[in-house]
C-alpha cells in the first residue's frame, strides 16, 4: 500500500495537525526501515512541490515526541508500534 503524505498550507500551524503529522511520521519511519532509507517525507507544502523531511538521526527524537503525544491521548496501540520502531533503530 502506498503511503499518503499529508499536504498542508504554507502558513498552516502544524501543531494543530499533530495527529496527521505523527501518523505520517510513524508510517514514514516504518516504510524507511523496510526499504533502508535515510530520510522520510513527513508532509508536503501545498502547491509548492516542497516537502518537509526528517533525516534518520532525528527519527528517535521525533518518535519520542510522537510516543508522548499518543500517551497523552491514550492511543496505546500506537504507543506499542512506536516502541517497536524505536527498538529497530
């Protein structure tokens, strides 16, 4: 299944889109680990052809933030998946 990369307006606040951003992070890191990539496309800036990317050295820190978010919203299945990803890094 092809991963859908979220598209945001240039001036849109990503903080208000945390759920989409963290989902994209988890899906992107999962895909990157399987295909041995060094960076993921986190989201696209609408109508610009530009992507916000996350490089491999930043994945753990980003996943830690996602883990805290999913703990706060009590989505523990996601927490388990994130812990598995962190262990694979």
